[in-house]
């Protein structure tokens, strides 16, 4: 099964989505790996640590409504001290020291006084009640206090003493490593997506380029060019349609060449006869008597009929065949055809019958053109029916159309020739002459006239069992 363009494009988009998600995941993974390699000892900054722990201590106070069970929790805080923190302390709402860890905390009085900065140049003034405080010390350490609040009231203060300047310390997140990881992942993903786009685009555009080259070759006159169907179903259907079109054009070109040759042959024969007889009269071989003139007029009439037939076919092919429709009785057309060929059938010793069905509905058609169709079919049937045979003309009604049929008891048509009997200049017997078979345009003209009436014509025959040619005309 060849895949559809829709399926291929859907697969392409699915791959893009999957690779996009995978690329983002890969980006984070590379960023983490790069960060771990360059910053294996990274820890959250003290500011983040202090605020997180103050929230947890507030929850502890809310549960017990006191600091009675502080010891286990404070022991956990001591074990989880981030990098750079030198000391940790907890004060109650009145500023009394509840628990301390490490060394270097200022005196209790300093904590109760709002933890003022110890730098000489900084003014010594209390901080606003309950406000967080960050200040430097002469020993290069930074002191930070974070209030612990519960229901809007301050129930304690968490104090940290750590090395580094105020703000984010040495454990800040490595932005440069993330950028390098993101750039690497983005470049790799872009290369993969571009490769897939080139692959899928090539699978689609290559057959189209092949079709374009074949079309240009056909426009240049090479009607034998064909296209190999690709794997994609729609493009394969397009290639097969192109090949069928090329076959049709090649067949039409061959038919045109054959038609030109047939027309030249049919015109050359009567012209040669006319020319030969006129030269004979000029040289005194023939006399310009009524018999010679009648023979020349017969050949001229044959030429005129052949030219009229070719003109009618040309008009029908161009869709310009004039039809003068009127209401006609199908039974009347059948009986007129029988009367027109009654004498010719009698001369050939053939029984000509008409058997239209009763109560046939009227048709809207060109009576002269339909009479021409019936005349061509009856003449052809009489030509192929031996003496003692029978030719019958009938018409039936099936509800939506009227079907005319001309049946003969002749020798029939070989199955190999049956599909081509409505082609112009086609003769099942190549040795047949114009005198015994005409130019081979009668059935071609009949088909064109019937099709101009939106009808259909066909033949049923078997060797030794006669032939029936039928055509239908719609009532509407």
C-alpha cells in the first residue's frame, strides 16, 4: 500500500511534535548535567532558605500554639544549614532567644534592639517592628532576620548569620550553563528537523519534478514519454493519469495520421477516375457522350458525399453539429426507413420488415438526423445480408427512452472487430472496395448523431448469427 500525502505530512508533524518535546526534555537534562558538573556543591541561597524555614516554623507554632516542641524541629534546621551559613537563632515574639546554633551571633540585647548593622558608617537605629532585616558586620558576615507570622501577628524571628554580601550568595543559579545547554539542544534539534524536512520534501517534490519533465517532453512532441508511479498514493494516481493521457494522445495522434491517410485514399480514387476519363475524352479515346458524363457525375457525387460526411464528423467532433429538434413519432421514423429502402431490398432479394411497438411515446429530436442514422444502419445491414435473408427495423419503449434496433441475418462480425466498427474508415474486411462497402463512415456518423442527441449506440453480433445495431434516444 502506497502511503497518502496526508499520512506522510501527519507523520512529519508528529515527529516534529515528538522531537520538540524530546528536545525540551533534553535541554533540561543537559542543563542539569552541565550544572552538576560545574556546581556540584550548589545549595539554595540563604534568603530562600530563611523564608522557607520561617513558614514551616509558623506551621509548627500554629499546631502547638507555643514553642514547646521546638527542639526536634530546630535540630533538623541545624542539619540542613545551607552553604555559607555560620549561625542560626530563633527568637520569640518578645525578642527572647529560644534556641541558637553555631557561633558568632550578636548579643541578645542587639537582637532585641532590632538587629542594627554593626558597620561604623551605618547609623544605629532600630528596624521597624516585624520587618525583615539584612545587615553587614565588621567581620565580613551578613546578618539576616526573617519574622515568623501567624494570622497577621509576629510570633517569632529567625536569625541567620552567613558569609557573603547581602543579596544572593555564592549558591546563585548558573545562568551561563543553562544558556549553553539550551543553545546546544536547540542547534541539535534544528539540524534534525531540517534533515527531516529535506527528506519529506524530497519524497514529495521529486515525483513532481519528474512529471514536469515528462510534460515538457510531451509538449515538445514526444508522445511516448511515460512516468514511473512513485510510492505516494496521490502522486502515483497522478502519474497513472498522466500515462493514460499520454496513451490517449498517442492513440489520437495515430488515429489522426490514419484518418489523413484514409481521407487521401478515399479522395484519390474518384479523382483518379475523373482525371483518367477526362484525359481519355481529351485524347479521343472516349467520346463525350451522355454515358461518360453520367459516369463522371457519379464520381463527383461520390466525392461530394464523402466531403459532406467528413464535414459532418468534423462539426460533431467540435460540438457544433446543428440539430433542429421537433416532436416526432418513433413508429413513423421506422416505417419511413422501410419505405425508403424497400426497392433496394427487393433488388437484393432481402426481406425488409418494420416492427415498431404499439403506443410508443413521442420524441423531441431532429427527424432528418435520426432518419439519416436509420438509413445508414439499414443500408449497412442490406449490404451484409445475402439474398434470401431478412432485415428488420424495430422500436421499443422502456420508460425513460426509446430504443431503435436494426437486425440482419448476415454473416455477423468477428468479436475482435466489434469494438471498432463505429470508428471512421474502419473496415472489418480490408479487401472490401468502395463499390461493395462504401468509405466506412456510415456507422461513425450514426454514433456522432446519436451522441449529439444524448443517446447511446452499440452492436451485438456473432459470426454466422447476424448483427443487431441498437441505439437509444431519451424522452426528455
